[in-house]
């Protein structure tokens, strides 16, 4: 026996408790970040942790820095840079700067000053904050 709510079966409805829509959200809605034309940011409003997927359109010349140095007192952060082509980021951790290439992951402990800005390429920059 199947139950339907709004044309969705009960089994499908239960799955939706674990499936979240990623919707576009302005980068500037996050403190210490500014909008830039080369990035579309997607977030899931009710996801159980902060998850942001940034789609990077082809960047040939680095845009003005859009992520300013900041820290998270209560969260560790994981950044993942994924691309089947070339994607290059400048990552600041405290006073050090690094050039990070596609298919890399970065662990940022809570309380560590950081910023990440695209330099070149296309792909995805994924950010997760963990309690």
C-alpha cells in the first residue's frame, strides 16, 4: 500500500528528509565576502551543516579578491577544489599564502584566519563548516 501527499508517495516523501535543494545565494550574503561575476554560489537552506558549492565560470584573469581574511570561532572548515581541467586558487592561512590547484582539499581549523580567491580556470569550490 502506498500513501500519496501532493502527488508524492510516502516512500518518496521520507527520502526528501535527506535530500536538499541547492539554490543560488549571493556570495555577499556571507560576512567578509563580496559578489564576483565568475562565481555562482549554491546553498541548501535546511542542510544540517553549512554547505556551499561555488561554480567557477572560466576565469582567465584573477578578479578582485572577493573573500577577505576572516575566521570561524565555532567551526572547522573543509574546502575542496574540483575540476576536470585547470582551477587555481590563492589560499591565505594566517600570514602564509599558498597556490592551490584543482583536485585538492584544505582543512582549516576553527580560529585560523583564512581567505580563498580564484586565480584562474573553472570548476567547483566546495566549502563545509563542521561543528
